[in-house]
């Protein structure tokens, strides 16, 4: 293909180098993800009889035991454990998303009056010392699947479990459920189907419901409760799992303060009452039942979860049974535990070995019915299980060596190394528990009585320290692999920089050759300097956890400041023109073959200047409103903002704002189409389809907010599905048909002021008309889709972002020489990024909107809901890329100034190179820089709570950028290809 002019590389070379750079980036990113994110080391197999004995040095896992029938295995475990099973039946009631403070209060204070009144029966059990509760801290990521694994195995999964939460696979590690099944227990599961996916062949009976269809807050719990009577009448099970999802769904829809929350809490309290009364009636000397009420995670004020804040990790563990009853209790003491502590506690209560990979510690208050020696034995068994896990992690660690090294009661100074400190703590605990090791001739009973308290404290000191160390233990990161991955990313980033530099240099040389008066443009302008400095500022901020948490401030500052600079430049330009008699004489009349729809009406200078100022002011005012709509971030989330005020207002106000936004988008699209002077039926059909889609969105808004306490109506799902079908057909038709419906020749063509030939202007006008129609249709339909999917509170921010993009394009078209093209593209990129945070997104996984991902889906689909969730999260950046097609149609014709440049390859080159390359370059700089930061921060305190979630967002933004650039490139290539084909046919017919 021909070169684009000057020193610019050819279009084919640019495309080839760009694809190569992107592929290098993808390979480097894949290598880094594989090498950086930890895989928790686990022991294979299941615990057996060997777990009740002291492990031998150099043999962590123990040998394979012969398989025994369930009854014999159960008897063997009872004999070896020396601790009788406390219970015979277990009811595990999981209330998804219930924060512990709703039941137990916070910081020693009772729950709010509303919460106490919502759960009267549960509060009476706590006040009557018939139950004991814990704030069981959940490890991030706080999503259901990894938290269920943690509860039954006692092990903490890897960080990337958050991704697997949406596609659960069978759980193969050692766990409580498999241990119970091996001793002959029959398990029944009702509720969240995640359990069925984790344990597909384990349950005697099961009835699963989808956990991801969050619009349903009623049927999802009714489907569990309807089985209660029959299950308690059956008496053929040993473990009953009840997983209720309603509270989690209420949170996703309306947050903690939702009007539905008290009603749903009362429903859960009634279920606890029914279950407790039922199991109390079943109990006799041969059949003792434990009711455990737990939650997998908490929720933020907005009702989301996934991050590491206190509100998200504050899960509940409530034990109701005879072993926890006492004569005195303080129900609202801040009893703290870890969620993984459930696994060893339940294992010992039911007489099964502790799972091999457990890092949890038994909870002492649950074993009140045992003797002191039996309680010490539970701690010893917990320590023996830890010892096996430690020997697998530290091959040189051996308890016999600890004893020989004399790290016993007489040594107060704790060694510095991990191995020696573990030896010291463990030997101290064992010496306190079995004093005969040191005092062979002493009175054993008196010594044991005196050492019980010391032994308990020593055991817990060892267990907590070992648990903390093991929880941070992961496979070693292959440093050479990480460095190689970053090297590929750096090469990719530098390649993109080189390509963009060559293009900009070639363009400047070309402009200088044809317009010698542009020599003054070689010095840097204020907006250009600010953009370069802004990129350096952003890259520098990535090394600070606080700046990562509050990234929205960076983008709001860069966007508003850049457009303030544009306002200054516009004002200065207006003042220069007012002083220039030449400018007044020429009048800057714009012609139709300039292909600029906003300026085709031959504006006089005063009107044009007014429009230039108004567009900038609209952008700045809209940006300020977006900044105030969501406080966002982490540190200032509690500050008042517009969204919080509207959330407290009447629902009619929010609904009215949604409808106004839909109507405004329809009007803006209609006005834009009028600029094409539509006389063709095809354009009218597209407009009608958009108008009808707008009506569907309004109907969906009206129907979905009539009564949010009812499950999602079939009518609202049907409305959304009809919208998807019509929008898909309309967009496909517009994309395919637009290059064919606009003429390749025009009688209205006039010679352009820039010197391009009439022939060039003729086919450019057709191309730009086609790109204009496709681009504005893309953006308008995308806005309607976002108004359908986004939270109702985000309707006005979406309209403002759309208005900002249109105003920016209009401003740049009114004076194309005021800002360089690359500056214009970067400015629009900043609008998309600031809009991303203006919609309430943060770098915390908890801000992901799950509720909208199921609109229009009648049954759960991982792929469809995942795509919708991605569209919601990156609605603003993707709107920017779709708007870039619109921008190309208005701006790109400027660069075609010679007959040589009128070749199709050059036209395509001028249309898409910078709009595609600059977003790729900006994203590459962000991705490469943050990858280096993440490697440097791999041992930082906040690496998993702050830096790693941000990296997932950076990876998703890379996918978003590639998708957006692909849409721009495919649209432009297809349009030019069709016009090239039509021109050849036209010439052949003319000949």
C-alpha cells in the first residue's frame, strides 16, 4: 500500500507492527498472570487414622491406609481421637451476604434497634446463653465459592478464585463434607447450586437454585424453606445444608439500607426459629443436633462484596446447641475468629479427622461439654495437623529436633527464624500438656492440673502463629518468568511509542512541506505538555496504595484541567481573530465538502465562537456534576454525594431522571440524524428502531420499579430481550448497509479550501456520511443499553458522558487547527476514563454491579451474564470507543489534501491510525507501568487487598481497549472496502 505522505510508514507496515506489539503484550500479560498470582500449596489425599498420631520426620502426609467400611472407620476414629463426638446431626444454615454486625453488633455494641427487632428469636437465643456467636473474618476475595471452600476445608484459596466463582468446578481437596460422607453420613443440600457444583456426587438429596440471578429475592429463598417440614419429618439425614440467597440479592439491588432488608431478616429469623424448634424436638440421648448459622461474607453500604474492607469480611458464625450453653454470657462481646476456624471445630465436634490443608484453629467456647483433658486433646489434634502441614512447607522442620533442641518451658527468649520459633512454641505447648516428658518422678495429676491453663495458652499461641504464617504461604513466584513477561510488555510499549512517534513526525513533515507557515507548530503547546506530564503523574501515582484506592481523583483532575486549557486556548484564539481583519474578511466559511456536519451551515464567526465556548463549558459543567455524583474510592465513600441523596429520595424522582435521560438520548440521536438531511427510507428505519428501543427502556424502567419486593416479572425480562433483538438487528443493518446507501458521487461537491480535488471530496463525503451514521448509531444504542443495564441512579451520569463526547467532537470540528489531532484523541480518552469512575466504579472488586448482569436473562448463563457485567463496568470507555467512529467521520477528512493521498490505503490510514494507536499506547503505558509496580510491591502489606484487585481492572481495561480498537478498525476497513469496490464498478461502467 502507498505511504501516507512524508516520513510516515505505510498503512500495511503500521498494521503489522501494531498487531505484533499487541500480541507481545498479550503474551507478556499471560506469562505474568501465570507467574505472579499464587497457587496455595496443598497436600493431596484425605486425612485418615494417621492424623491422630505424631508424624514422623520426613513424612508429612503419612502412608495410604486400607479402605474400611463407614461403620468401622467411624469406630476407629472415635478410638484414636480420645474425644467423643459431641453431636450426631448437623444443620448448616448459610445466609449469603449477612454481615455479622446485623446480629452481633460491632465493637462491643449491640445491633441497631431495627436489626434487633428484625431478628427477635435469634437475639433471645443469644441473650439466654443458648447460642454463641463470632465475627468470623473472611479472607478476600469475598465471593461465595472460595468462602464455601474455606469453611469446609479450612484452607484459603488463591486470589484468582474470584474469577472461578462464576464457573465453579468440583472441589477435590480434603474437606469436612467428604470426611462425613466417608464415615457413612447422609448429606442433604437445599439452596445455592454452588454446593452441587463443588460436590457433584456427594448429596443424598439436593435442590439447587442459581446464586447469580440477583433480581430474585423471594423465590430463591422460598425454594429452600418449602422443604423444611418434609426434611425434618424424614430423619434419614445426618447433615442438612440450607443456603439462603435472599439477603445477598437484596443487598445487590438496594444496599444495606434497602427497604427490603428488615423484611428479609425477619424471614431468616423465622427460619432459624423453625429449624431450632424442629431439631430440639428431634433430640434425645442418641440423636444430638447442632445448628450452625453462618454467612459467607458481608457487604458494603452499596450491597456489593468481593474486596477486603471490614464490612465485606465481617461474616457470621453462630453456634446453637447444648455444647455452647452456659450460665453466664455476654452476647455482644466482640468474639473474633477466622472463617477457616469452622472446619477444624466442626470436624472435632463430629468425630472426623481435620482436613489436611486446614489452617483454622478450634473455637474453645463450642466445647463446653467436654472435660479439660478432652479440650486439650482437641488442641493437640489441631496442632498435629498443623505439624504435618508445616513439614510439607518446611522440609527441614521436625518436632523430634525441636525436643532435642530443648525449646521448652525454661526458655523465654523466642528465636528469630520461623522454624525455630515454631519449634519453641510447639514444644512449649507439648511440655505443658505432657509434663511427664520433663518430670518423670513428679505427681502427674497435680502437675497436669496446674499446667492445664498454661497448656491451653501455649497451644493457642502456637496455632495462631502457625495459622498466620501458613495463610501467607504460597508457591514461590518464578522471578525470571515475571521479568521475562515485563520485558515483553516493555518491548510492546516501546514499539507502540515508536510507531506513534513516526506517524506524528511524518504528519508534521508533511504539513510543513505543504504549508510552510505551520513552522510555528513545531514548538510544544500547553495542552501537549500537560498531557505528557499528566501521563507521568498517573504512572507515578500507581506506586501509592492511597492513590490506587482513590484513582478517580487523578482522572477527574487531568480531564478538567485539560479542558480548562482548551477553554483558555479557545478564548485566546477568539481574541486573536477579533483583532485580525483578515480573519474577519475570510469569515472562515465552512463548505459542505469539509464533511463537518456541525459546521456545514456556514456559521458566521460570532456564532461559531459562541458554539466553541458553549461546548467547552458544557463539558466542564458535566464533568463537575460527574465528580460530585459518586464519592467513590475507599477513604471518602462515607461522604455525602448526589447519588446518596437520590437514594434517600422518593423512587419516583429516580424514575423520572431515568426517563428524562432516555428521552434526551433519543432527541440527541434524532438531531444528529437531521444533520444528514435524511431523505432515505433506510435512515428513517434506523431512527424508528432507536425510538422504539427508547420506548422499551422506558417500559422496563416503569415495570421494574413498580414493586421491587416481587421477583423479576416475566414481562420485564421479555422487554429486555426484545430490546436486545431489535438493537442487534438495527446495529447490524446500519453497519452493513450504510456504505451502500450513500452515493459515491455528488453534484454538490465544490473545491475545498484545503486544496483537495473535487474527486477526492466526492468519495470522502460518502465515506464520512457512512461513518457518521454508523458512529452516532453505535453511541446512541449503547447509551440506551447502558440505561437499561446500569443502576437507576446512574442514568444522569450516562447522559452527561454522552453529552461530553458529542460536545467534544463538536468543539474539535468547529476549529480543527486549534488542537492537534492526537491531543483531541487523548482528550476524548480522558473523558472515557473519568466517566468510568463517574459511574461509581472503583478499583475495589466490590463496586462491580452484579444486579444488572441478569437483566433480560431468563436463566443463569456464565457467558451471557459475564458479558453483560463487563459491558456495565466498562460502559463509559466503550462508549468513548464507539463515539470515536463518530469522531473520525467529522475530523478525518482534514488530512486528505493531495491527489496522492486520495488513494484508499491512505484514506484508511488517515482515518484509523491515531484513533486506534493512541488508546493502545495509553493502555500499554498503564499496563506495563502497573505490572512493574505490582512486581515491586509483591511483598507489600496491601498487595492482595489493593494492588492485585487493581491489576485485574487493568487487565480488563486492556480487553476493553482491544475490543474498542477492533470495532473502530473493522468499521473503517469495511466502509472503505465497500466504497473502493463501488468506485471500481462505477469506473468500469463509465468506461
